[in-house]
């Protein structure tokens, strides 16, 4: 028996059963990065969350269509609709083409997506590929919902019902972060189209009925989600920072375009469910890109942490709770991942022995989209099946990955169970968690820090000599080897419960 998938809807502030708009399908849109700089690990938490959501929908048997956008125009330096365009500003600072800037940071983002084992969406929608459709969209809503000022076309938020319900911003005070622009009718009104100021020329600008310029940041997501998924679609995701301004503005545009009524009916917002992950908190203050050096995934790798240790760290907390980053916490997540991988490696070796002795059939290949509970239940026995159902209940309870992880560990800890059954169950559950447990090895998880001087082969040789010395109770030699390693920045971890280990 499978558990009903229930998800927290930010629009209604309730956990609700998921009811797809199209039978057997799930259509999801995720707000992607603005590609003016490298993403930091806090940004990447949003895509790990969206990936878990997509994998869960696949686990529950839905045909998934997932869209993630790439913002390469329109997003201003302040999320509150103020300042310069982030891409134009980055291009000017680096004296490079804005197109080259966007391409470089898009590829850097895609590299992080791959490193974190995030599945590819059905569509990567690039904002500048949809300029004509954005202008068409604006032309359709302008007569009833917009007005023109010297610097652009603005959306009048008083023309739609329930503006700001998502953020619970029901007063002008609640919209205090919005840029003050002379002539705006309401403090919360926002730009649909920004005219290029007289005497200036942008690298990205287009002709429109309101003059030469560029679209507002909020317009692109309404257009691309509607074009690729159709209104209304099932789920819209993003970071909690989008809940206050960007998504309420998107919703207002969607209401205007669809001639929809108030938000008492959530589908009038353009999506039936709006979901937001909470912040990753870094007490050192290095999460903000404005600080210069910030926490990138590559920095974690350079320090010797496998990127999937960060994914594990994210899964250990509920997506709606704040997650505090620390190096100790990342190290603990890496150790937990190692424990799982070591047990899985042992199961694979044992199963291979049984297959070679013709005692067991090979494990079936994992489906491309991952297993569903129904597909795998019949191939496991009485000890494993209840744990699969417990995993299903956890992940169906608003993506409770923290509980789901403990269930995987419970399966790995089972005694007197066919290794093929355990491998099949772990493969199915990992299809949701995305930790790559059946392909990783312990050696994969031990990355060499970027600035390490000593070669890994030297470390392994020294540890082998030290282990032999300790076996012969030659503690003087053992201590001398340990001290030599320590002098080169290598810590021999005698108390490592996973076996002989070291770290730089």
C-alpha cells in the first residue's frame, strides 16, 4: 500500500494531498539562477530540493515534466526591483560581452548540477530565447493591468485580486523593499518592461511597443512556465527569498494573463502548488556573493569534500527548515555517506559471489527514471517490504528526507537478508535520494585537497608500514610514521570506525 503524497503549499500555508491537474502527469517549474556569477551552496540547496521533489513524483508513478529557467536578462542587482541589470553590471565590471558572461556562468551552474547528481529537467529555458513571447504577453495584459512611465511599463497590482497573499504582504509597509519610482500608482507596482535611458545603450535590448529596452525580471518566468507547461500547471518551486516579491509578482501577471479571479482558488495563481525551500545559514558570513569570496561547491571540493557530502547534508534537514552550514557538519555528512557506501560495496561483492556461483540471479537494471514502490515491492521479502513502505510514508510526508535516510540505514543493517533484496531496495530508495550509493566507492569519496603537497600513494604506503608496525607492537616506529605524516598535513585517524583512514 502506498502513502498519499502530501506537500506544503506556500500559498495556502497548508500541507495538502497532491492532486495532479493532468491525470498521471506532474508539471513542475523551478526558478533557476541568474547567471552573472557562480552559484553559492545556498543557491544550490534550492535545486537539490527541486530534484528531490521531481524524484519523489517519479517514485509515486507520475510522468514528470520539469522546467528550470536560466535568467540571462532582466534581474536587477536588488531583488526588490531596484538597481542595474545584474548581467549588464557584471559585463561592465569584467569588460566582457554579456553573452560570454552568461554562457560562462551557465556552464558553471550546470557543472554544479551534475556534481550534485541533480537530474536533468525536461527543459532548460533561457530567458533571452523568449523575448518575443514576453512582449506578446505584455501586450495582452497591458490594456487592463499596466500603465506607462518615462522609464518603462508598470504593472498595477490593484488590478488583480489578493495581490501579495503568497507573502502575506497585505499593506504597503509589507512591500517596503520595492523601489520607489516617481509616478507609480502603488508602492508595490513593478516593471514589466524597462526602457533604455536616453543616451545609453545596453548590450541586451530589444524594440517593443513601449520603446527600446529589456523585460522585467518577473515577466520571464510567467511567460516560460506558461509556454512550456500551460496554465495552470502543478507545482512552482523556488527559494524562500522568492516568496516575498518575485513570486507574488509572477502570480499577479499570471492572473492578468489568464483573466483569473482571486487566489481563494490556488490554480488562479498559474500553479496549483507553490513550494519554497528555506535558507542555508552560514555564520561566517561567506554566503553572500556581494562579500567577494563566497562558499561555492568548488571550494568544498578543493578542501577535499565530495559534492555528494553536501547533498547528504541537505537531505539531513527538512527542506522547509533553516540549515546551518559548518565544516564539522559537512564532515559528519561525509562520514555518514561513507558508512552507507562501504556497506553497499560489501553487499555488491557478496551478491557478485552468489551470482558467480549460480546461487542468485543478477540484480535487475534500475529504470532510467528510478523505481516506483509498486515496481519493487514484489521483489523483496517480509523483512524489507515494511521498510520500503516506511520510506514511502516518509518521502510522501512533504519530502521528509531526514526520516527517509534513517530507513535506508535500517535496510542496510538488516541481518540474514539476501544481498540482492537489500541492493534492490537501496537502489529504489536512492532513486529518490540521489546519493549514487550503488556506483560510489569509498575511494571516490576521498578527494585530494587542492593545496595538498603529499601524493596519495605516499600516504597509503606510509599507512601500510604503520599498520604493520602496530601489528608487531613496534609502537616507536608507528609513532614516528604518524609524526612524519602529521608534519606533511596528514592526520592518521586510528579511531576511525570505518577502518584505517586518513585526512589532509
